[in-house]
């Protein structure tokens, strides 16, 4: 990606790029792209994490063995497995390239997503788009979905029983997409996918392996949180760089 373009996207994320007078071009790149402070390791650490071994429990679990996009979408549309179906305007299934290498998984649809039927729109969605662009990805090149397909009222966090009921839909989406990397966005997504309650600040900066196919998984902050805590954006940028590096490494490994 062109340097100026990358700086533009970092600016869009709200990450300042410091430029010393007369700084040579390559130094400028390094300065812009390297974190000031980070606990992310220089070399990604692969940490095996519990795969989702339990059987799917959601209402859409009847066809898990051979998922099909149309059937799955229909199952989500008709799902009444948890209380959220009573208050949703519509389920928010997911959006993007169904053959994407990158799968972005957030928490649950917000009020705006509930109205429009698309995940990650509004200000948080714009920031996610900028984050993706900073690593050279357009929104349409990735697949974006959430742990929960229906909006929890009053923007509350999903409850464990709701996550359990909805899990089969996400597992089917992962099976269909077969992504090369998963970006878990926010605490709820990270905890749900990694089956842990470790604080997100301690989960980020490492590469995990998800599921039976050991899909690399990187954790980062939710853009809605980053809007409230802009000082954390540089850490999110480190996470994105880790994810991009891991993705490139997985491509070169599979090319061998
Ligand atoms: Fe069904 Fe998931 Fe919606 Fe609950 S949140 S009603 S399990 S689709």
C-alpha cells in the first residue's frame, strides 16, 4: 500500500503519525507503523486454545453437519431460540465476502444494526472500516458478523445463555467461510471464542488457534470502545499488524 494512503488511514483511525523534519522516507514509515509502547511480542506467539468442542445448541443446529448459506440464513431469520427474538427488528446475519480469508467477529448488533440489518455500521462501523483499510483491506473483502445475531435491548451485553443458543450459527458460518484468520473484536467475542474470562488487555498481543482447523485468531478492542478510549487505538493498530503478519505467514506456509 502507498505510504501516504496508509498514513491517511491511520489518521482516520485517530492514530497520530509523527514526522521529524527531513526524515528519510523509510524511517518515516517505520516511525508511523511502529508502536510507541506495546506488550505485543515482535514474533507472534501461537497459543493453543480450547476449540469449541461442544455440540451446537442453537435452534439452527439441525443442519450443522452440512451447512448451506441459504438454509442457514433462513434458520437465523426464523430463530426463536432465545428471548431476543421478541424484541429484535430483524436478525443481523452478517455481511461481506462468503469466501473471505478474513473473518471479523464482534459482539452483537446495536440499535442501528438492528434497524438496518447489517453489522458494524454507524461510527463504530466507520472506525472498523478505517482499521481494515489501514492493513489494506476493503470492507467487502472480509466477512463481518457477530457472536449474537439479534440485538440485546438497551445495548446491554449478551447473556451466557443467549451466546450458547446462538453459537451454532456462528460455527456454521465459520465452517462455510473457512477463513484463514479470525479477528475477535471486543471482550465478548474474545471470551466467547476462546472460552476464557481473561481480561481482553491480557488476551491481545498473541495468536491463538481456533477450532479443529486451528484457524489463527487475534484479539483486539471493539471500535465502539476505541471511540470512547482513543488512547487505546495504537494498541488496536498493533493487533492489526499482528493479524496481518500472521495472515501473510499462513499464506506462505500454505504455499509451501
Ligand atoms: Fe436465535 Fe441467536 Fe437471535 Fe437468540 S440471538 S433468537 S439464538 S438468532
